[in-house]
C-alpha cells in the first residue's frame, strides 16, 4: 500500500507548519490533526446503486450518504483527485473495510488520508452550526478538533471506520 501518490500526500501533510500566532490559538493544524488521527483509505468505484452528488459539496454529499446508510461512516481529511494534483480538504464515506466511497468526484481520487467520525458527533455539530460544515475546519466553533477536543478521540472517532493503516505509521 505504499504508493507514490500516498508519499506525495504524506509529504504535504508533514510539511505543514503552524505560524507562531496560530500556535497560541490552536494545538495543531489541519494537516497535523490528520497525521495524528488519520488513516489511509483505498479508492474504489462508486457502487452503481449510489448516485453522484453535487459538485463541490463533498461534505454534504458524504453526510447524506452516511445518514441514508448506517453501515457507512463519514470521513474527512485530505485527498488527491489525480497524481501530483494539489491535496484538498475532502469528505467521503467508508464501508468499514478501508474502502473510500466518494460520491462527489466523477472518478475516485488516487489517495485518501482522513479521520472517521461518529454519526452522533457529525449530527451534533450540524445542529450546533445550523448547517453541515467541515469538522476539521469548524471556524464557527473556534476549531474544536484542532484544540482540546482533538485530544479526546473517544468523543468523535468512529473506530469501525478506521482505514487500512494509520497515516502516522506510514513511510
């Protein structure tokens, strides 16, 4: 499972540096959070019975998939659409076997590193914000996962959605 695209994404995650000002406000960057708590996932073709979602609405598309099928687990992290593309914050679901089900991009990306979240946590955050928002980039609540909440994975990490290998153990 050691691929050039995963190495490219891993190098991006490792190159993230917090500025001195941000270190005063937050314990970790988005990339550091994914390094600390993330898993690698295997891209697969979207199952035929699932419809492609709206472009550029990966968070909403993935949340809706997870709500429609309780066997799917919402994940958020970084992905590469194609080789040597820029890593982007992205959301998808996993089937609990380390496979990515991405109903936003027309074709699966080439590398996915992210964190699986409990449905209760996803729903509570949406209710608190009155909208479906990025959990990793939740500016409305002062980035809780990048602060103290990030140190309490029992509150948000969905263990049955863990991927193939920990991002931090890779390389």
